[in-house]
C-alpha cells in the first residue's frame, strides 16, 4: 500500500503537471482539492483518466469521484479494492 | 475632436529572443519549445503554478503580457485583441494524438485559441473586452481599427493588441499596449515597422 501511495503521488505530479513538487510534498491524508493541493475540476477529470489508464478502473458514476479523490490514502484504498491491472 | 492613441510599450518573442521597446531582455539558443518557455518562466521568477498546466499558446501569452504589465501598470478594463493564423492547431494536434489512447481533458480545454485571453484575464484580474481573430498574416490595419474603436467608444482605457502565433514549435509573438499616453504613434505604419523589424 505504501508503494502504491508513492506511485500515485508520482503519477499525479506527472499527469497534472505539478511542477516543482515532490512526492514527499503530498501528505497521504492531505485533501487533494480545495485547501490541500488546490486541484481543479479539469484535474479531477485527469484523475478519472489516470484510474482507467493505470489501474483499469472505469468510473461510471461521476459522483463517485468526490468520495475517492479525497486524499492519497482514500484513492489507494479504492484502487486496491477495484483494480483490474 | 479626434483623439490620438499611442503605442505605450511592446514586446516580441521569436527565435529564442525577447525584446521590448527598451532593449533585448532575454536570449536563448534553446530549440525545444517547452524548455524555452520554462527558461523564460524561471528568468522572470514567476510564481504561478497554473502556468505549467497551460498549452504553449497560453504560456506565450502569459509570458508576453507579464513582461508588458510589469513595466506598465494597467487598469482592469484593459482590452485584449489578439490574432494569429494557426489558431490552436498545435494543441488540437496533441489532443487528437491523445484520443488514440486516453483523451486528455487537460489538453481538450486548450483546443480554442481564445482560451489564452481567459488565462491572461485571470492572471491579471482583467474584466474587459476581448477577442481573438484568425487572419492569414499580421494585419496592422485591422488591429488598429478594432483597438481604436474600443478606445474611442470608452469601453476600454487601454488595449493590448497583437499577434500570438504558434505552429510546429515555432512561435511569433508581438504584443502592443495602446493608450492615450504620448509615445510611439499608434499608426498602421508604426505597427508594421515594429512587427516586421526583425521578421523579414
């Protein structure tokens, strides 16, 4: 799980062009949206693409993303439980 | 009585060189567009994380206006009238490529040339008229007439107008800040002279 969290942070930094950020700068329980990393709605769409591309998880209900993209820990839990690759 | 307007300042970005009405301010031999844009960002010591998410056209627009607006304080009604001949083709192609696997939402939002106007307006808190025109080539007469109509109608106290083009990694940026402050005459001839000075 720890490896998955680090892998997720690296993917998010690369996919969302979070220049000048290192995986260590993102806390596992830090909010990804709002006051945390400050991601926006386009970033949320990119995260949905990332889930499908890297883990074979296709979100069919957009409302689901609100519960999943809360933090790195929450994303990692969801991926562990639903990944197909 | 007819009011006269003037080119308060201008900036050009082309072939690794950046210059304004005073001097050349940056020169790089970097051929890769992304590396060049990042080196200018670092040179200007910009602290604007959203910059890294933008497409090339928007990055060029942000860098050009940053240089102009640092030297010249502007009001929130400063209009933006830009033009080019490649539209957003560079990003359109990148997006089309991404659709072969997973279409990128972050690329999709930049598949219109006028997005750069929104990015500039957000960065500099502008609440003003703006338009982006596609033309075959730099059209001084059109830019002069359109800008003057905004200024004389009182819709804007200043206008940023010019050419912002990006195609196949080659960029050609020429932005002018127009106001009523006496400086270089805002004429079709002066616009052409400035734009074509090193573009022939």
